[in-house]
């Protein structure tokens, strides 16, 4: 367990050139503060996994283990799983050849710097790096053809380098491009956005802006509306900024960095347009729900399958990777977002907990990538202990 706190008064900030964009106007009272707390890492033993808390009737088991930092996941209809490693830039093929619920095959099928986001369409795998998007053919044996570069000029990464991409109901490819910073006025209009790409590399457009870092996003199965979880600003204390669940509307702005969470004004960044906070807020879209600050949502998928009980139909699941910027840890769990019959979110609730142990002083899992398998089960990666979990309802496989 490692922890310490930082208190940084605004009056001191002007002497730090790198913080210039975060300095409030003269005579504006403002204070940046926060804690750093990193729970001890423990191995994901079978006994610890067995002690995880899941709803009645559900099971969580190891689908694969021994992987090196599995981040994003994508699955073929035949059950083959592709897994990215953002540090090594590798793509691994993970296969449950005998369909017993546990993978036996794990082999590297691609490598280039910073590979992270994955999206499958037919027999083609699309992969995002920092400034590049690639495509490869999926061969019958699961291997990939040579990666073909579709884009090479995406914005610089800065603080948020983990590009994520998914195919929407319209058949178009959507890419999340995070901000370069914690809070600043971006010079590149493609930073802090979700953009839509042409799969032949011929062009792209900004779908929504003012999104600090929306890694997890997906479309509601019935309404086809796009929802995403945006990461809040750090160094505002333990309880701010809360994480945002937004409905992503074409052409809309979401306020970052001037308007945060449920309408709060962030004094370090007045609206770049010169408008008042109130006028700027009125032009932007507020979140539908907020979640505990610093929980770090990474994966979001809607339940489109039929394996889970009826009350889970069309609900969403979100991996909360876990905090580092608060005194007591938040996240380190899988949560459910309940949606009503009209396709609107109503509340968050815990779904899988127990990765935090020893009175929250230690952890044995940081939930990360999340996908739904063809059979309706969920696959959830842990990029800390190198495990992919299978979450299912009913009788355990094997």
C-alpha cells in the first residue's frame, strides 16, 4: 500500500510553466488537491477468485491466465478472442479449442507500437494505436495478415494515449480520442472527441467533443443511441470530478474542461469562446448519471444476449479499473447500469466486487476490457494480473 497527499494552492501555480493552462484568472479562489493511494497487488489465486461476490445464479471463472497486461478484447463468431497489450504493442490470439470455458491456445499474431483498440467486422480486424489505425485480414487459422495502415495522422496523445474503436449500428467505425492533458484548452479539434472513420481510410469527422477520455462506449440494443463513460478531471479532491455517463449525440459538446460532472464550473479553464459559464453550459450536454470519482471506467457493453435473466435485458455493464487519485480506493469492480423500457439509464449498481481485499489495502484485479460472447456470457480482462474472466449465468462449464 502506497499513499500520500498533495495540496497545491492556485497562487503558487504561475511559477510552474507547465501548469500555465490550468491557472485560474487573478483573484479567483481555487485550490488543487488530492491523494495518491495504490493498494498492494496480490496474485489472483483460485481461492480469491472463488470469494468474489456475484449476483445469485452467476459464476465468474478464469477463461485465460498468464497473459501480459491484457487490455482490449474482440471476439470472432467462432469464439476466437483477440487481446491487445498497449505496452508491448502486441495482439494475442486466445482460443478455447475444446469449448470447456478455459482457453488452451495463446499466441502472438501481430506487433506494432502502442496497439490498443480492437474492432471486428466480418473477417477483418481493425486496430488503433496512438496516431495510426490498421486493418488486417483474419485467416482461417486465426492468424492475421500483415497490418495495413489506414490512418497515420491522428492527434498526438499526451496524457491519454489509449485509443478505442468500435463499429456502430450504422456500420461505421467510431474512435475515441482522449485529451492530451488533465484539463486544458486543446489546440487540435480532434482531441477530447469521438470521431467517425471511413474503413477505407478516406476520411473522418468529429461526432462529439468536450469528452475528456471516453474509453468505454456502446449503442443501446433497441434505441441505437450511443452511450459512453467519460473520465473526470484529477486533482480536485477525493470526491471530484465524478465519472460521467453521457448519451453521445451527433454534433454535441460535453463541456470539458470548463463544465464538469453535473454542471460544475471549473475555474481553471474559462470557456475558450469567451462566453460566461452559464451560456457555455446551456450549449452543452450534461451527463445522465454520475459515478464515484476516480473509479476509471474502461469497458462498456450492453447486454444484447439472452443468457442472463430477463431483468438484465438491454442493461449495460462497465468495468471500473480502479482509482489512484483518492485516499480510499474506488472502482476495482464490474458494475451494472439499469436502463428502463424507454432506453434511459436509471442507476448504477455493483455486479462483481471483491477484487479489493484486506480492508481495501490490497487488490488482485483491475477490470479492463469487456466484451459479450456469442453465447451471451461476458469476457472481462484484468490488465494487472494477466487474467481474462468469463462471467456466465447458470451451470459452470467444465
